[in-house]
């Protein structure tokens, strides 16, 4: 099998291969360059303190999730800037890793590496960022509602179900771009 036949063999899968490679590279780049503790006191990128945006987002998300919970229940209380406690005794802490900034970074990488016109990427990237933000709020809100009475469900909801649901949402947006938006943009310059 020569190089040309190998290229022809993988041509139909080129976009999905680029997606997978980009997802893995962006994820591991983030994991190896962003460092922070569970308290979110200091977050660094290549040793540079980048705590401020993470702190801002963690506080903001906590307030929004608290507000949403209060629409449905009167059993929640904010404790400080990052913690929501319930009368049941359970609670949740929104730390730097809960901000959705990692998924937003991965989203930008995914759209920047896929083929397609820049005219459409310039509006589709912000649309994806809004979707990341909204999904992250919804994710934390739903997890919080469940753990009020079932705190033992937190690991499965947080680590498995909603983590992979977040990536499935990113994949769905990416497929939408590749299948519906990009074909229209074939006359755009790359």
C-alpha cells in the first residue's frame, strides 16, 4: 500500500480524524499547562498567574446557578463566592475547573482546525462559546438540584454523565458546522 492509496483510504474520515486529534491535543495542552488547586486560590498557565478570569467566572457561575435554583427551591444558600449549600446539608463548590473555560478553549481549537471559510468561523465560534456557557450553567444547575437530596450521585453526574455530555454537545456543534455551515462557505477563502 503506497502513500496515495493510504491517503485515499482515509480521505472520507479526514474531518473526524482532525476533530479527534485536535480534541486530544487541546485537552492535553490544557491539562499540562493550566495548573490550579481545588480551592482555586491560584491558577497558573506556564507559571504565569491567570487566576483572575477563573475567579471571575467561578463567582459569576455560582451566582447564576444560585439564582436558577432559587427559582425552583427556597432551600439553597450561598456561602461565600463559590459555595451553594442546601438545607439538607449537602452543597456544591464551584471551582476554577467548573468555569467551562477549558471547553471553550477546546471549542475554539476545534473550529480553527476544521476546514471552512473564515467568514462563517467568525460568527460560529462566538455561537459555540455561548453554547458552552449555557450548557455549563445548565450542567451545574442540574447537578446541584440532584445532589441536594442525593449527594452520593455527584461523582457519576459530574465525572461521567455531564463531562461526556459536554463533549457530545461540542461534537454536535462541530458536526453542524461541518455538515451545514461549511458546505455553504465553499466559495469563501480558507
